[in-house]
C-alpha cells in the first residue's frame, strides 16, 4: 500500500499545477484573507484564475456569486485533497494551508499581532508553509516567538484587513436609532476564560463592571456626556447581568450586527471615536485610527501569570491609557466626550512601529508580493 501511495504521489507531483488559488479564514470569508481576495477581484484576477474558499460549514445559497469563485466545506476527503494538490497557491490566516508539492506557494497572513502569550495554543509554523505576514518590521519578532516562523519566511507589509481603519467614516446613528449620542466608544473585552480552565478577575465576565450598580454608574456618565458605549463580548461570555438591564447608553452587539447593518466589523470599529480593550491585538490595529484607546488593566497581574504576555511588548502598549477602576473608566469616557487625547503623540510613534505604514495600501502591497512569489 505504501508503494502505491508513493507512486501516486510521484505521478501527481509531475502534473502541472492548475490556475487555482485556495483561500481560508475564520470566520469564513473574513480577516486578512478576505481583504486580499477582494483586492484580487478588484484587479480582475478571477478572469485568469479559479478561486476556492474552504469553509468551516456548508456554504449557504446567499454567498456572493462571482465569476470563477466557488465555496466548499473544508473536509478531509480525497476530492479536497486532490484539489489542494492541484492549486497554485494557498492564502490562509487561521488553519495552516501548507504547500504539498513543488510549484505551490503558501502564505499565512495571520489574524493579529500578539500581546498575550499564545505559545502552545497553536501548532508550530509548519515547515512547508512558505511565508508568514507581519503587520510591521518592528513586530516581526513576534511571528518567530509566538508562531515559530523562521525569520527568512516573514514579510512585513501591513495587515490588509486594516486598510478600512485608516479612512473609515460610516454614520453609525442609524444602527442605534433609540440612543441619543454624539460620540461612540467600542469595547472589545478579551474572553476571560482560559483553555486550562482558569478564570481571571475572580470569575467576573467583564472587568471593572462587576455588577449592575457599576454598570448603572458608567451608563449615567455616558448618558450625561452623550456617549454611546458598544460592547462586543466573546460569544461564550455571560454578560446577561448587564445586558438584561436594558441600559440607555451601554449596548451589546454580536457578529450578526454587521450583516444587519451592511457593514464590516472594522468599518464599524474605525468609525467609532475611541476604543476600550485589554489584551487583544485590536489595540495594535486601532493605532492606525489615531483615536483614544483605553486598556482595561484591572486583572493585569492575573493575566501576567496565566496565560502571560508575549516577550518584548510592554513598551508597545504605552499608547493606551491604563484603566484599573470604574472611576478611571468613567474619566476616560468624559475625556472622549470632550475630544481630549493625551497619548496622541506617543501612540503615533507606536503606530509606526507596529504597522508597516499608516496608509490604506496594505492589500495592494500583499497582493503584489503574492503575485511575485507565487509567479501568478
């Protein structure tokens, strides 16, 4: 049997690759892979190449119908394997779609620049992956440290998904018709349940807002200052103790919000007036917006122990105001309402370190790189 497999592999390897590009992302049709796909479609590359999206579930009938573009469920079937063997290149940002034979080129576009330590959470960068994208040259070391990518395989050209952050200007009032606001703050809290079962913040789902009394206090400040605070918690996080209060100026959204309002997640984020987060890579991305950032640092010491932080990132986090208490979060909300941004200059310096360039041309640069290396 091994002889037959070996012979079949030799025969397949001698066959020419087809004009086929395979894409992958999580969620499906998202992130850096989707931004690269969109740029290729803009250039009309689908007239020359077939494009295949590997999906986590059965493709729905309402997916975009584009010439030479197909969607299939990612399965370990002979048909999918043969399709992979025939592809010219792979573009992924979640699962490793590594090159299987000569004549193929694989590009891992990542899904964020590390703040937390993720060593052991993912498989090590496969030997047969050809390239790994870093958002900026000064953070390329994190691809080596966290993913195990060899330095010679890392290319720094900016994250394609971040292009929309630079000039996003969507009017968000229609999405929240029942709320009176002049400024909007988006809050992306990190999931506070670790894979090893440990919980930070004493088990609180949201940092700082530990109970309904704290939530009511923050809502009153936001209402008075005409600021809307929009939280997008992890889908597995129980935030019902705040959400069920029906507060006027603290609202919750999930992924369905973007489809209902015909807006991408980063179009939404980039159109907000400030960001609240903690240990999420969205911090690095949002520096492109040149708007205030608050980093909720209440459980920093617990996070430092488990899962810990990537080495060498402390100085890069100085562009966000550290928030430890409810009163500090309220004060940040008030400063956003007044248009104050005390860390603007520091954050701009950090932005230039963690991003290749503060422009909206990362998709173009990455596609040019892929065309060159894959000989498309």
